[in-house]
C-alpha cells in the first residue's frame, strides 16, 4: 500500500521538528514547511524530509505550499498546523502589524491550508488535520493578546472543520500543550523577564509553571507522541477534540 503523506508547518524547530521526526518514524512520508532559511533547509535535508519554503503570513505562499507538497507526494493525508510565534506587549503598546502577522500565521494560515488541502485530505477517506493550539486557547495571560486570540480562534476552526470533515472520514483535532522546552519558550523566558523585571528562573517558577500541577517543562517529543496517535488510523473516532497536554494547568 502507498505510504501516507504528511505536511508539518513550522516543521524545522521545536514541536514541529519532533512531530516531523515522529511521523517519519511511524512510516509516513513527511514534508516540513518553514520560512525559507538555510538552517531550515539543512535540517530537512539532513533528516531526509521534503522541504517546503513558505511564509505563512502570505496567502499566495499557503496556496503554493499545498500545490508543491501534493505535486511531490501525489497525495496528502495529514496536515499538522503547527507554525507559530510569540510577541509580548501590553495592548496599548502592541504593534498593529505584529497583531496582523500573528493572526495570519496562527489562524488564517491553518484555515487556508485546510481549505486548499481539503480535496486531498478527503480523497483517501481517513484524512487528518491536527492544529497545535495551546492552553492559551482556553485561558488568557497578560501581554499576549494576539497569540491568545489566535489560539482561541483555532479551536473554533478545529471544531467547525471536524463537523464538516466527519462525513468524509477526515478528523480534525487540536492539541493544547502547556509550556514545552523549545526556542519559542526560551525566547519568552527572556521577554517575560524583561517585561516583568524578574530573572528568567523566577519567570519559570513564579509565572510560567506556577498554575501547573506538574512543575516541569514538557519536551517536544511528548507532544509528538500525542500527534502520532491522533493521526493514526486507530484514532478514526476522535474528532473535534481539544486535547490538553498541560501539566494539569487547566485542572483548577
Ligand atoms: N513551546 C511551547 O511551550 C508551546 C506551548 C503551547 C503551544 N505551542 C505552539 O506550538 C507551535 C510550535 O511552537 P514551538 O514552541 O515549537 O516554536 P518554535 O519557534 O520552536 O517553532 C515555530 C516554527 O514556526 C515557524 N514559523 C513562524 N512563523 C512562520 C511563518 N510566517 N511561516 C512559516 N513558518 C513560520 C518558525 O520558523 C519555527 O520553525 C506554535 O504554534 C506554538 O504556539 C508552543
């Protein structure tokens, strides 16, 4: 049987990198989409993954990315919308162009990629979309207005797409991690320390992990293990689910 094919956005760093590696290990053919930087291309080449260079804030890049990945594989079974970035500022100071870019990358691009990939995802009868949201898809924290708005929005998109995909065997789910040790979080530690006038150690203990039941950072591979199950044929009955992997953060 022809192997299933997957596209992982933001697939050359952090969580996306771990998901891409895991899906490849699971036997899928995997393409990683990321900003067209040399180190991203080098990563893909070193891991024998297809590289798709695209800026997801650009609509035409979203279209071209799906055209390219389906040309290369001749099919697309799994779409993992994972790319994202963080910006920390209070609302009065939040740069408007950054707001637009964050919404474009983390909410509009998952919609556009789902829309363009849809005919391929339903063709095989067991398509999978996984949207990497966040605990910040459920709850808020100060200074992250655009991120939190995008993540709340992508949960709504997940549920709607699940309802529409169900009759075609296409499942659509969201994964909501707590803090994961990735370059994004390492950057946030530094930003939060600056904004709050704390040391990075204090931010980790008193801000980031204070509400969690288990006070340690997740590893990207923990998220990849959940994604692996969600895209597997065994998970055919799970759709519209918002899956928390959050160290107990939202339990209280
Ligand atoms: N790290 C965490 O604690 C955490 C927690 C919850 C949710 N998340 C979510 O997980 C996802 C991955 O985060 P990460 O921590 O691995 O971050 P990361 O910075 O390590 O990786 C993000 C990737 O997205 C890519 N990207 C950003 N803007 C892009 C654009 N315009 N076009 C194409 N690619 C773009 C980056 O180049 C990078 O490779 C994000 O959506 C993030 O919001 C992360």
